[in-house]
């Protein structure tokens, strides 16, 4: 106390100096970020206006790469492939996660902890293991799924899952669903904890059933979680690459990521597959950079649309 | 009343069934992986759910390959990612949380914004930059993205704001302790739980990372586990049994960490949604 009073006249100056120490603390992070993230992001924008293969001289071509990409088929195909995987997996996954989390939270609380831990395991598993594993499960000859189906009499002959473009899409969607169900549930659990118990009790007095309580009490309260899940799902869902790439390379012997990219009829050839192929297999860095920027624009636009749509719906109710 | 009880019972039963099915579906692939890793490749189609006695052969096959090197590379990469990302984000988070310098809010928002930008946006120039610095074909390009990841800064800033009282820092300053000494001897011990959680998350993310190693590492001696497993395809083309055992081993570190620290990992992964 006394010290503070004695030093009072000098205090403003000292504080001023201390506050500027903040720059020193944030410096290491910003140094790395500027050199290894911001600089290459801007340089990629530059590359997208050139013709270049990492080694040749750069030739300025203006908007040509963008025009070529937007005129070609591959950008739309990869975008639609990506969206198809997302639409097959994510809405169902979000609804299932919400339903199960709510039931566990309000009615079967004693199972919640154990089930939470089990269902989250797929989320932390190495994607390469997941890819190989699902590839083996759906293998033509030795796959458990085919053996199972034949034993139960569901199929007479084994199904060649990995050769059928539509089945491959469904398997990738299944992986995405399987992987994220536990994670989404975890987020909903965290959100449901914030619903005040008194609100449920008040609803009970009004004679509300489980469904009413879910629809009118829980759902509006955990809206921010839903918004978070939808927006982040759009952002990373459009960047999906590991799961499809590692599934189709999984059990195909003697093959590499490059040669199997996209699977049969390129049905799981995603936006990032396109960036990867143009940039690191064909070394058309200009095209790859243009695709990367177009992909980012799509991501920002769709994330924004998702955010706006969800928020409008909420204010309506 | 009676019918209500019955329908309640039916609803409960069907829900338990659903939970049971989902538990099996969540765990079955793991179980299948662990058991299939004990099979001779030629016996895989006779898979009956029980382990076989071939595991030692598969183990011998794996240890003769470069798989131990892949594990070592993955470990070096993941532990370095953890260390450097913790250092950078704890320092930066402390700077944002406890110093009111000019531009604090704007720079913090910039960091939050970078969390939404896809990492592939800069990948072409990033790979070229690594070539220029002669860092291609090393583990460095796979480590750096964790050092400049905005999530760590977000996580640390929030935690330090909540946990570290400014008065403690003030009194340390009155005792004329240096700013960096205050950070390392007062702040760091107070934020240990957040450091552990963020470290675990970074370990898991880094261990599972695939895309950046794929485009920056060509030398097979530097392959991490995900890249190495992929190369099993051409080297030991028939030996799926050994490959699956390798996968089981590769999945172990992350699963073990998860089983031990599941609460911490869960709280870390929900932080973005609940706190933001």
C-alpha cells in the first residue's frame, strides 16, 4: 500500500513501458506467422497470375489461370464431389449427434460419460489407419462386410465396393459420419450443460413433454453450438482430402496416392485433390494456386451463407 | 398411466439398443484392426473375430522394415510441434491477455481470422519457400504449421485472461522482477493445465497430419508413419497382416493419450465452440 502511494507520481510512465512489453511477447508467434504463413499466402496469389513449374522462369498470364479453371470441368466436378460427401455425411451426423446427446443428457445421464469417451475415439484415430481399415472392411475378397452379407444371405455374390464410384462416395461419407459423430456429440454435451435446470422445470409445470422441452427449451439455448458446428463443418468439409485419398489407396497394392487420386471415375476427387494434382503431380503451380484461391472464396462464401441462414431462422422463432 | 409407462419403457429400450449399436460401430473397426494384425495375410479372409498366433511373425516382418524409423520420425515431428507451438502460443497469449499495447485487439482479431483460412491456400508458395531455405526433405515444414496455428494463441489468451490475476504480476513488478522472469516463474506454473491440454491437442493433430508431410517429404528415410504406411503398399505388397499390425502400433500413442487424458482433450476441443 505505502509503496504504491510513494511511487504514484511515476506510475503512468512505468505502466506505459510495461504495456509495450506485450510486443516482445507476441513477436515470436507473429514472426513465424508472417514469414511462413502470410508471405506464402500472398506469394501464392502472385503465382496464381503466372505460368510456372517451380523451376522455370515465371511468365505473367494475368487472369488466364482463373479463366481456364472456371471454363474447365474439373473445378465443378471436384466441388460437387466435395459437396456430395458433405451433404451425405454431415446433416445426418449433426442431427444424430444432437438427438443422442440430448437423450443421454436428460434421460440416461449415467451412460453419458462412458459413451462420450467411446464415441469420441474415432475422432482422434490416425486417418491413414481409418482409410486402410475401411478399405479392408469393404474389400472384395477378404472384406468383413462382404463375408457378413453373404453369411446373412443379403448378397449372393461379393460386392466390388471399391470399384463402384457411388459406393466409394458412400464409404467416404460413412467415414466422415463415423469420425465426427462423437465430436459433435461432445460439443452438444458442453452446450446442453448451459441450459438452466429451472427452464426444464418451468416447462414441466406447463405440462411439456420431452419433445417440447427439446424443441422449445434446449434447441434455442444451444443454437450457438449448432452455428459453430455448421460453420466449422463447412470450412473443413470443403478441405476434405485425407479420408478419400487414404481410402482409395488403402488396399490397392503397388499404388500410390498420386495414381489412385479420386478413386473410380474420380468420384471422390475433391477440391484439395485438384490443388494437389495440379501443384505437386503436374507442377502447374499457377493453376494450383488459382484453384486454392477459388476454393477459399467458395469456403468463405458458403460459411457466410450458412451463418446468415442459421441466424435468420433463430430470430424468426 | 399404464400405457404411458409402457411406451416409456419401449422408448428406453429402443434408445439403449441404439446406444449399444453405436458403441459397437464405434469400437468394431478398432477391434477388427487389432485382431487382424495378428493374422497371416493369407488367412485374413478367414477372419472370425478371434486373434491368431501369427502376431510374432508380423512383428518380425515390421521390425525388418523401416517402420521403426517412421515411428521415430513421427515422434520427433510431433514432440517438436508440441514444444515450439506451446512456447510461441503461451508467450503470445500472455502478451495479448495482460498487456494493453496499441493494436492489441486488432492483432488478436487477425489471429482469430487466420483460424478460418484453409491451410491449403498458401501451400504452393510454402513448399517453394521451404525449397529456398533448404528445408525441404526435413521435418521442419511439417512442424511449422503448428507453431503459427491461431488456435493455440486463442486458447492461451482466453485461459490467461481467466486465470492469471493482474495483481500478482503488479506486485512482482514492484519487487522489480524482469518481465520474462515473471512469465517463466509466475505465469507458466499457473497455466500448466492449459499447457498440458494444448500440448495433447497438438500432439494428436501433428501425429495424424498427412497433407503437409505428403507434399514436402520425398526421402523415404524421413517418412512419418502416415506416409510410411502408404509406402508399405509397394514394398510388401502382399503382407496386409503385417501392415495392419503396423497400423495398430501407429494408432497406439494417440489412443493411449486419449484414454489417459480424455477429459482434457475433450475440454480442449470444445473450447472453441463454448468460449468463442
